[in-house]
C-alpha cells in the first residue's frame, strides 16, 4: 500500500514540476537558439535548489533541535510539510514523534525529500530543453 501510494504521489509530483519547468526550458531554448544566449543546462538544478531553500532551513532547524535534545513533538509537522513523501518519511522515522526518538542515521535520511525537488527540476529542465519526451519514448518504440 505504501509503495503504491508513494509511486502515485511521485508521478503527480513530477508531473506538476514538469509542467512548470517545461515553459522555462522552451523559452530558454528559443533564446539560446535565436538570440545567441549561453546555454546553461544546470538551470533546472539551480531553480530546484533555490525552491528547496526553505525546506533546507527547516532541516537545519531540526538538526539544531536534535543536537540540543529538544523534546518537542515536531515530527508530526515534518510529516505534514512533506505530505507528498509521507510513506518515505514513515519508513525513515517509523512511529517516532520526537527527534530524540530517532537515530542520527535516520535523521540524515530525512534530507531525501528535500533533494527530490532539485533532482526532478534538473532532469525535467534538461529533457525539455533537449525536447526529449519521456511519454513518447514509453508509448512509441523507435
């Protein structure tokens, strides 16, 4: 059940990000082709990293609370903020409610949802810039 729901959530997440990045990539491709702008295929990774800054700041806040041994039940907030990745979060932290209840190794794995956005935007930007359609590749075997 968790794997299926996470798979569906990831497909929806990628689809949402892809529609936004597609416009940027096509616009950049046109500008690079006709106006001679310098090509930057890392723009998607940069945009995703910038968009992930608030989540990374929250992760640093969690790290500080973990180090000082805070007894606040903050993992419920982590689950709500990362609702799209709930099965992943639950697999990492289990039923824990406080940061003191999870190991540092499990805590380090909590960065995975933060890294997904830059990776998805980067790959989406490159594919759309190069006009590679995953849907067409899956539907039509060339």
